[in-house]
């Protein structure tokens, strides 16, 4: 079962703007994948478009739900 994006603090458009201004390319790619998911794009397509597999995207959705945008950076 797909994990839903529960956080509502950013819209897809806002995530795209944040990604465009990010100096962290990996976090930007994750923001773009989440934006696609919020727009209703299938997870597999969003993941492939952003260069990751579906399971990896699922992991980032969990982290985004728990920590917000700051959780999308490498630790």
C-alpha cells in the first residue's frame, strides 16, 4: 500500500520553488518527486522521473511526513 503524503505545509508548486532554489541537488530531486506525487502522478512514474526506485521514494515520503522539507537532505 502506498504511503500518503500527510504533511500539508507545502503544495506541489511550493515544493517545486523550494527545489529550484536549493543548493542540495539530492534534496531538490526528492522535493520534485514529492511534488509529482502530490499532483497525482503514479509513484513508480514519479520515482523513475526523478532517478530513484519506488521503494526509495516511499522512504522519502516517510521522512518528509516526519520531518518536513529539512528531512529531505542527507544526514
